[in-house]
C-alpha cells in the first residue's frame, strides 16, 4: 500500500510538471526574490519600500514616474520625477520613455493608499517590455512625510 501511495504521488507530480510546462504562463519551479520586494495582489507588479526607493533615488539608479494627472504633478512631485499619467499613457509614452533602456529601474507612484494608477502604470510598462519596474505605494504622501526632495512647477520656474 505504501508503494502504491508513493507511485500515485510521483505520478501526480509528473502530471503537474507536464501541465505546468504546457501552460502559456507557467509557474516558476524556483522562486527568485531580489532585495525585499514583495509581489502585489495581482502578482504582476512589485512593491518597493520607501527605504529602497530612497536608496535608488540618492544613487541615481532609478527613474521615478508620477502616474497622476498633469495637474497634480505640477502641484508637487518627487524631485526629478517624470510625469507619465496613466490615464494618458498611450498619448505620452513615446515622449516620456524615449531613450529609457528596458532594464532601467523604474519606480512608479501616485498618491493615496488605495491609488491604483501607479500599479496600472507599472503593469503597462511591463507589457511594453520594461522588466525592472516597481511601485512605491502611497508614494507622494510617504515621500513628502519623510521630507525627501520634492519640486513643483512653481519652484521650477523660480517663483
């Protein structure tokens, strides 16, 4: 009976591996996790901590993208961030992402704990082949609260 049980378990594993390899989006057999990034609810976009985002910011190792509409971006944004409003992604993608290598670390953000714009933007970028994309949840608020560098259209004009 023990031999039959082992045979059934082995057979189940083999069948599962075969079906997994035939799936269009097969599951990885070995999980690879870099840094302490965690997968979001959908499992597609990655969430980055404020500390990790800060480290990438000050080492100039990442492009920060504000997913909010232009009006909010102009009121204030992470210093040096580009605006790629998710709602106008197709309209502004070519201009904003011109010359950005597909392997560049990209951190998307919006504002509010339940804001989905940054996740949607991250997924859209991943669909376009960018494979190093992360989401800073509630990014604008946590960045400001940490007294990290910010700018607005007003202070860029020198007013």
